[in-house]
C-alpha cells in the first residue's frame, strides 16, 4: 500500500469527520481512506459492517479509525452507527461517502462549503450524469412520489451539520432501511435546509454493489422507497389541508 502524502490544510478540519461504511471492501477502502487523508487531512472513520474479508486491517493500515460491527446492519445501519459516533465525539460536521471509490476525495471541500458557510444544513454531492436509463427512471418515480425536488436523491456523498447529525442519530432514523428517500424526508420534516452540490463521480473501482446485488433486492428497494415517499407525502398533504386558518 502506498504511503499517505502530507494532508492539505482544511479550515476547521478538527471539527469534521469523514464516515465510510464498508462491507467486504478490502480491495479499495485503503485507497479511499488514503485519498481522503491526503486531500483533506480530515479524521476518517470506517464502520465495518461485519466484513468477512480483511477490510478492517486494510482500513486501519491506511490510517482510519475502524468501528467493527459484530453483526451486519446494512449500509444505513452502519452509517447511523458512524453518525452516533460523530455526535458522541462532538464533531460539528460529518461527511459521508462510499468505500468503493465512486466519491472523490478532492470534491469533499465542495460539499463542505455550503454547510460551513451556513447556507445549508445538509449538502448532497449530486452527479446526475452517473445515472443509467433505469436509474434516471427510478429517480423520477422517487421524486414524484415523495415530492422531493433534489437532483440526486440516492447519493450517499453528503455533508451534515450537527443538527442534522442529531436528527439522524435518533430512534426515528433507526426505523429506516436505506439512506435516501426516508432520510431526506426526515431531514425535511425537521425543517433542515438541504442543497444539491454538483460533483464528479467515478464508477466503483472493484466488483459490484454490495447493497443491490440482485434484481430481487432492487425490486424490494423500489417498492419500499416508493411506498414510503407516497405515504409521507400523503400525510403531509393531509395535515396542510386540515390546518385551521
């Protein structure tokens, strides 16, 4: 594994942590951690979702703090573990990104900017160019059922301020299965400001998605996501309609 270069200076680096959930990502998590450290100098925490390969050893060798989960919680469960860690350790901002190399460390400052400047409570790294035809169709369905106006509702490349971290560390967020529509609707319900930030992304470096590894899983995900978005939108519409003048 290559040596980590000297980190660049990032304003307020000590109050920010990068959270990376990982499941069997030994092939690329080391490079991801090294890139984050060399480009930003930020603390990196890898939440290992009960991997069966040497993800933990590779992440630690690259300089990350590793939280090993004794049982597999899934991508969102692992991410929420990281957010609770950030809240407990007193971090003001948490950046979340994937372990597969899709999210570029050199664009972290782009999604941090609106949160640091108090222009948003949550910034989402959006890259609509990465969407295949099926992914774009899914985005349209998700946005139409949920009412969300964001560009990239499935991106896990985000920056959360402390208020957002607190909301997502709570018990309501524990009821969610995925990090996209449900999480965004919860943040919206809390009155938090969410902003898209256009960034570049790459294809994953190795293998295939650890979450959507079969069409059956994709179908289940779409059913759950669309039902959640439609139900939440109906509830909010009903509340507005019955609100006294």
